[in-house]
C-alpha cells in the first residue's frame, strides 16, 4: 500500500473516530443529565445505553481517539518522508492551517469544559448543556475540516514510486544480440 493511500486512510479513520467519539460523549452527557434530573434521555441515547452501557463505551472511545491520532501522525510522517516533488511554493492550504489551529485550541478546551461540567453534577450539567455541546461540536467540526483539507493536499501531491523493475521475460532478444 502506498504512503499516500495509508495517509488518506488514516485521515478518514481520524475523522470517523472523532465524530464517533463526539457522538458518544454527547450521548453520555445527555444520559447523565437524564439520570440525575429524572427527565430521561432521548430515545436514541436510551437505545445506545441499552445496547452498550455508555459508562463503558465512553472510556473506550476516549482511548481510541489518541491512538488514532498517533497513527495518523505516523502515516502523514511516512508520506512526507517519501515525497519526491517539493516545489518551493507548494504550501498547505490556509483552510487546513486555520482549522488545524482551531482544532488544537478547541479540543483541549472542550475536554476541560466537558470534564468540569460532568464533575459538578446533573443540575449544573443541564445549565451549561448548550455551551458544552456547542464547544464539543465546534472542536469536532474543526478537526474534521482540518483533516479534510490535509487529505485534499495529500491527494494532490506527488509521492515517490518504487524504481521500475527490469523484466527478463524476453530472452530471445538477448540471444539474438549475442550472435
């Protein structure tokens, strides 16, 4: 598998895992509010909790996210090392830089906000639910936009190809040349 293909696959995996992690985190948040305030959660959240308990699923997806991030960085590093064409004016698009910086700032901020809201109990979680949800969603959107912009850049750039192999199928041309 080529380095470009591995890098693109890793970026797609990062997007899928980040979106899945966001959905599970928001479902767990809503479920906890429903349990504490006795309001109940929405049907999809209750169904997900019945299939896989959210208290078990949330830590699993939260550990999967950094692993996917490390694999993505490794794949992009491998792709960058194998690039052959590196024109001086070729740069990562501005959208990738902007979304990347936003993702770097928003993801830790969203994680801290989510943890502090969860630590203060269900009533407080309900009061700050809108801003916490928007912050977590903004972090997911920034990460997705950044990964899509980098994927487009990777797809358009050239990578090194292995040297062509000599074919020795045609022995008749070799013997004809010797005589």
